[in-house]
C-alpha cells in the first residue's frame, strides 16, 4: 500500500489535520490521475454506504426483541380502587418461564435479617429490574417482583429468592430486609400464589406496616434504578 | 439482561438503540441477510451474558461491534477447521455466491455486498466501521484492537480493492 493511497483514504475520511489536507488538495490539483482516483473512491464509498443505509432503517419489532431476549418485562398491573390492596394481589399471574415450576408453599416465616448486605442481595436489589433474574453469590436466583414506596419515603421491593419471598426497603445506608417468608411451593397453571389462602401473612403485615403505595410501572422503576434510587 | 451490568436497564435500552446499526454491520460482514441476522442474535446473546465485562462510560454500540466481529472471525476459523483449507479472502469472495436464494437481491444492495465481499474480512470490517458506521479511526482501532496505522492501511487497501473490482465490472457498481 502506497503512502499516497493511505493519504487519499485519510483525506476522504477527514482524518487529516488542516495543514495535511491543504497539502494533499494541492497535490490533487497537480495530479489529474490522483484526482480521478479520489473521485472514484468517494463515489464507491457513497454508493456502498447509501445502499446499506436502508438496512439500519428497518424497524426493530417486538417479535425480534423477544427473540433477542430484549422484550420489555411484563409490568404488574396496579390495583383498581374497588379491588383489595395491591399487596394482597401480588401473586398475580406473570406467566412464562419465570412462573413455571416456582415452588410456593408457605411453611414458616423467617426472622428478618438486620440488613440485606450479604451475598449480593443488596446489589441485586439495587440494579435488577422487576421480573429479571439476578444471581447471588451463593448461586441462588433473585427475582424482584416490583417496587413501591413506603409511607416513610423509602423505596421498597418485594422479591423472590428460590424458595422464599421477601420485602426490603432502601434508606441512605442501603437495603434492609423487612420481612421474609420461607419454603414456598408450586401452584397450578403456572400462576404464582401462596398456598394456604393466597397471601404471605408476614409480607402482608410488612406492607401494612410500611403503608406501601401502588407499585411503580416498569418504565418508572427502570428510571429509578438508572438514577441509583436518588429520587428520595 | 440478567444480573450483571452496572446498570442493566439502561444498558438494555442502549443495546436496543444500537440494534439497527448492529444489524447492518452484521449483514455487511457476512454478506448475507439471514447469516447477518444470526450473527446479530449471537452478538446480543453474548452481550447480555457478558454485560459484566462492559466498561461503564464506553460506547455500547462499539462494544457490540467488537463482539460481532470476533464472533464472525470465530465462525470463519471454525469453518476453516471443518472444511478444506481455503483462504479467508476466498471465503469472502464466494460468500453470497453459494446458490442460496436469500442473498440480498435488491440491486444496489446486492452490488454493494458484492463489492464488500471482494475484500478480505479484516479490511471489510474496518471499511464498514469507518465508512458505513461513521466511527473515527481511533474508535475503529479500539473495536478491532489494532493500531491506528493498521486502520489507515486497511482502509486504503479496501478502497483500492473495491475500486479495482468495480473497474473490472462493466458499468461500475451500479
């Protein structure tokens, strides 16, 4: 590859300094063959980039996003006014692989931990959108269910980790587990609910105590995560 | 997106925003619509699985271009191991002429793809990044993990080759 061709290429790409470009343009004026080659190369560039331009204008449909694993997670609906409080309906059908085979038989309630700092739980709660999976340090999988604001202003998230569910709230020091319900078993039809009445008493009690508002939709939740929960 | 990105929701949005250009880059690399889409899908899967490797503050699209290019190189090497030993350049020249009906058949696009496939893969990826995707030399050098001088020489070689191919065909590219 000759130096002149590399310089021609750099000139076409605007990759020369003004002084280099001026010198090269003087060469173009003196050398008709070089000028013809420059015109030809520029035309080739223009044709190829123009011919490929429509490929980047084809729409990215929902089907393609789903195939690529980029579909928007299904948002949990907010409770209607004439319905029970949303936190009594949290085991709503979410469908799909997330729900399949999830074990949810309430047997006992675990004493809440003082903090949620261990094993990556805090990081998972901090950064994972609802219904996405996060792997904890011990190999278990955490799936945030949704995010809602407590009456005291803290953001709270219900989550599920393998065989138990929990609720944790965030203050300036980090995430603190407010309640956990352990040993959950499977339910029929792929829906998620708790056996024995369909509610987890300890988590219901925590929601009642915290006076959590309606859950955020997925867009608002993602914005909150992106802002590192700074909207307090 | 699973557990790993520094901000998985924001990164997912950036990946989606980069998809149109990633699709174009993949189709340009492979010279084939379906192969390009397969490469795009593999690229997204790899990006999602390795989001923890993404360096905060860098460009998601450039990161995905790098993944796509590396996967494409892996595929070429794998094909070489499986089949008769042929030059990468020959693969480039024959791809799109293998009798499949799904080769891009719009005339301008087909002509552009033929010109692109006439150059070796390393030159083609460089040409696509700079001329089609508009990356600077420095950005292209980072994607391809080569020195700036290599970017310059590859571009000049690609352009010379394309011009020669065009010159041999009647009526030029169009």
